[in-house]
C-alpha cells in the first residue's frame, strides 16, 4: 500500500487500549472536554486556537483530500477521544513530520507511547515513508521520553528556533524505517 491509498480513506489503527481513527462529529463533546485546556498547549508552540476552543468548527469545512493523517486517539473501552495524532508535511512520499497531543487526564499512563508506536509502525509497514521526525521543546521531558521509548533518536538541538508561534530551544527527533523494531 502507499500514501495514495489513504487520500480518501484514512486508516483505523487498533492497539491494546486505543483506537486511532478519523474524528467524527459525534466526538465533539469529548473534544470540548480537553481541547480548550491551555495546559495541553504548554509546549505546543501556540495556545488553543479557534477550532480547539470550538471543536464543532473542525466539522464545518469539507475535508480536502490529502496524504496527511489527522486521527483521533480514542480509548477502546469508551470510544472517547482523549487526544490526536498527525502525520503531515509529507515530502516526496519519503519523509513526514509527526505530532501527538493528549488530554491532561490521558497523560502519564502510557497512551502517548502506545499511540506513537502504533502510528510509527503503521507508517513504516503500510506506506512508502522512510523517515518520521518531530520538534520537541527541550522543557517537554515527558514527550522526549515517549519518543525515545518509541525508537526515535535525538538528532539535534535548535537554539532559539521557532516552533509554530513560539521562539524556544527545541530538539529534533527522528526515526528511520530501518531503525524501527
């Protein structure tokens, strides 16, 4: 399969406790519980925007066909969306940036590691992507630990670089398909 195969039909990825799936309008109530929470954005590079404060806006525009993924992270037991994960900025179907965000209540219990590991595995086993990478504010120790548990390597430090709308020191983490086990 290739990224082309997912332009119109985004994947659904199951793990032991989670389902990574496209967001649907019935998720709005769950999204309203955590998306506007400013603490979720401490190291995100920006605060909650208009669509995070009003998740119903996410469903007002028709989604454009794209190779990028934006999936909700739902608990299997409740199907409640407790976070989201992106694969985006895809370059030549070879390299992409990845990002994950979890509600405050879903942090610290292994969901981030479980979701990131599953998405990384999916990308390398089901698409032609060879490299995934991300930026992480150096103060975000929890995210650094998640990335390292998932096989990502700290590749460098950017001093006073721009992360979305914030100037800060951040690490570059990356993983190659040949690194991922």
